[in-house]
C-alpha cells in the first residue's frame, strides 16, 4: 500500500482519463490521481465488511510522532481543526481516522471513507461515479489536513515530517 503522495504514477494513463488511472494489487485497487506532473495522490480501495468497501489514504507512520496524546490532542484541536475532526471521527463528510494493519508494512494510519457496495462483487465493479465523488471528497479533505499541518503545525516536527508522506 503506497503512501498519500508519490512522484511516480505506478500505472499508465489512458487518453480518455489523462488524470486518473488504476493499479490492481493483490489486496485492493490503487486509484491514482494526477495532481500535476510528477505529483500523484494514491487512494486505496479495499473490501471491508460484507456490502462495504473503504477508500483509504495512507499516511504511513506520520502519526507515530504523537507520543503524548493528553498534551498533543488539545494542541491539534486548536491548530488543525480538520485533522482533529477526522481523528475524532466527527467529520461532517464522514471521513474517519483508520488504523490499518498492512501485511508488509505493519501498522499504518490514515483517513478513510466507507462506502456501500453490492454484496459479493469484485472491487472493479464498485468503480462507479458515486465512488469517484467520494474519492474526491477524501482527497480534498486530506489536502486540507496537509495544508493545516503545513501552515499551522501543532508542533514544529509535524511540519518537517510532511516529507514522510511521499513515496
């Protein structure tokens, strides 16, 4: 599972969708969105419970810098309200803080959006216009969080650590 931002696409783009492509992986689908040349957002799509799938943006080990939640969470709430809402699962658009156990990379953290899909269908059949709309909401929210952490980081190391989000 690749991280939020990448300088390489990892798949070819079709002329009909020059800013969007897919990479089918063993455990899910990577939806790769080209923001600009050499800047791609990676959204992972996985099966969840029966009849549900999760769009997930991997922030890797970025949030391992939270060692003292009693002190750090109030500071996050003041300086990065969007991040706080997503981490506390109170976001108006339904974006949630998710901890995922990746077979190869261990525990990763990020933000996800749960969507309903028809039961017992392959993930490729779940790629509908409503899924792409949900993906856009998730991407926009992650960029908003990234911008909050860049402009008003709760702690200095949180700003410099944003480089860790790149593959």
